[in-house]
C-alpha cells in the first residue's frame, strides 16, 4: 500500500507542476494536448509540434530582440524601453501609428528595418530612426 501512496503522491506533484506551467503559459497547453493525443509516430508528432510552436516562438524572439536593440540604440535601460514600446497592457504610452490599442513595438516589427546599430558610427542615425519609427511626439513645446 505504501508504494501505491507514493505513486499517487508523485502523480499529484506532477499534476501540480504541469498545472502551474500551463497557468503561466496557457498558449502551450493546446499544443501539448494535441501532441500527447496524437497516434502518429514520434518523429511525425515532433515535426507537427515544432511546426505549430515555431511561429509563436519566432514572434516572441523578434519582440525581445527589437526591445533590446531599441534600448541599446536609444541608450536607455531595458525596463524603460519595455515600458514605453511594449507594456503588458493598455494604455500604451507610445502606441502604434493610428491604433491606440496596439503597442508601438508593432510598428517597429512591421517596418522590418534594422533597429540596431552595427557600429558606433551608426548610433545617431539609429536613434533618429527609432524616434521616427514609433512616431514620438514631444510632450513639451518650446515655441508658444
């Protein structure tokens, strides 16, 4: 009976861990369910899982890289850049051009232009591009 109790306890811990994982990453649960329910051979299952997972992973990685490169190009810290161009929720301090419900990072990613300097000599040009790309409007007006 002790063995069965140990197995039940281990199973409960496993369910708690997977529940916490899917609570944090709910977009992965349908992929896991379809993977585990599939009767295909393992290599086919893995190929299908990768094909379903890759677009979202690629999008997230592009967002991370863009925020990091904008931060470096603008010479500001990463949390500030994240808060300005891709905050977790609305209202967005800098929003996409013409759409106040989308973060400014969407415009940066849609432009498909480089958002990072390749050398120190290109840094001023990149800062100017960053300002233009997210349509920054000064909050001060020196001419009245």
